[in-house]
């Protein structure tokens, strides 16, 4: 190729490169957002709390069980029904129980007749023994007067002893009849009690939360039939590690959050706590009274928090946190005023404050009022930074 063509090619390539350089798109300037408030994240002293998961239970809970064997004739309530103390829950077939009660009542009547007969026997034996005693006393006097023979005196003495023995036997028979009457009365009482067991009733005012029996079922003593809960007072039954024994006692205050109440903070108090831990799980159970005005259902999951000291932590107002699906994040602002989305890991939340475990560091600046607007990649016009003290 000639030198002339080489020169023309070089000029053409240079022109093309120059044209490309002139048409290159420059990056757009970030959008400036007005009205953003900025907050400097700082370490703060916060309560060091022990978290204990738990489940809401009714303070008054009863497992209503059968107290005798029988066939269920009627189930008078269903799950969810409100019941009052003494209200019929189920009725057992009481015919066999009534037959047993009637039999014991008949036995009691026989025992009563036996006492009457024994009392008559004692009266007759007492009268005969009195006569023989007087006769014996006269013969004693006559013996000293030598007016009776030894043989006659021995005969009277033997009759007096026989009469006394008959009286003792009659009294023993009366005591036995009285014992029989007492036993028969106890059997009647027991039979009447057992007959009353045919009526399964509510132990207190509350609500039937579970029914485990149907008409026609054969039940036996101790078999659970219903679970009834009182609806006026609830507790959180929490599971604690063994270390909690050092600072959690009966009467200790607890902060409670329930999932069903959007983590609203409730003030609770420990009503009961186990004295020792389960050797298998190394945990112990505690019951925490919830405020009486709280309306909640049993079975709701919740958490109890017990203060055991203080610690340093990064805490931000909850309005700083923005949710994106399952992720939680904040808008951090760099030295140039550019806003960047950061995913964070949150710890406990209380009193409008959220503990940040990761995603920000002490001294970072974040957007305090992000709202619903998209700020990632934009620039803030605000330069003043608030401190965390205003938002404690």
C-alpha cells in the first residue's frame, strides 16, 4: 500500500475516534431531594434484656374429666361456647348408677332394722341381768346367814353370770348393727355422689376451648372430656434458660410483646416460676400475668423480656427502617450527600426504638424521614445532622 493511502487511512480512523468521543453520553447528575432530615447513629446505653419465648394461656384452665364409668347420652356444648359454673356439659347414662344407689339405700334400711332388733335384745338382756343380779345379792346375804346350801348358791351364781354374758353379747350385737348402719350410710352417700357424677358440669365461668367426647362414647374415670378456660385473665407461659434463676423471681417485672397485637408492649409481672430447671432441656417455666384489660386468645405466641443490666448498642428510631418485602433496610448518606440503600439486621424493638445489629456503624448518617419515596442513588440537599439524643 502506498504512503498516500496509509495517510488517508490514518486520518479517517482519527476522525472516527474523534466523533465517538464527541458523542459519548455523560452521566446524569443525581436528583436532589429536599426536606430530608438526617440522623447521626451513635452508641447508646440500653437495657440488656433476656428474651424468653412463650404462649398465652388462660390463668384459669381446667381439664374436665369423667369421674365414673358410663356411656355418654348427651353432649350439651360445643367448642367456643360460653358456659357458667355448674352448667351441664355432658350427661352420662345414670341407670346403672341409680340402681347401685337404690341397692345401697335398701341395705341401709336393713341395717336400720337390725339396730332396732339389737336394741330390743339389749333391753331384754338388761332386764334379765338386773333380776339375776338382785337374786344373786339376796343369795349372798343368805349364804352368810347359812340359810342356803352351797349347791343352791352355786346355781344362782351361774345363772347371774350367764345373764351378764347374754347382756354383753346383746350390747356387742348392737354395736355391730350400729357399725353396719354407719357403713351403709357411707355407701349410700358414695352411691349418691357417684350418681351425681353422671352430670358433667362446668367448674367455673368460662369458655369451652376443646371437646374430646361425642354421644355414645364409653368413658372411664380420669378420661378428659373438655377443656374449659376462664376468659377474664390471661398469662404468658414463657420458657427461660437456667441463668434466669439469678435475676428472675416471683413478682419480677417483664416487658411482654405478643405477635397478635403487632408487638405492642405490655407490662407484665411474674406470677409463678419453677424453682429448678428441667434436667433434660436445662430450661424452666414461668407464668407472667398480663394486664386484665388485655383482650387476647389463648395459644397466641409472644415474648417476655427481663432486664439483667445495661449494654452499649446502636439504636435508631423505628421510622428510619424501611421494609422491602422480607428485607429491612435504612437509607445511609455518604460524605457527598448521596443516599444509599443498606440492608440491616435488627435486634429488639421497644418504645419506638430499634436496635441495629449489622448494616450501620457508629457515626453513620441515615435519613430520619424516608417515608415511602425511593431515595437510593439520589442526593440530599440537607446538610444539618441531628443527634440520637433527640430520639431516645
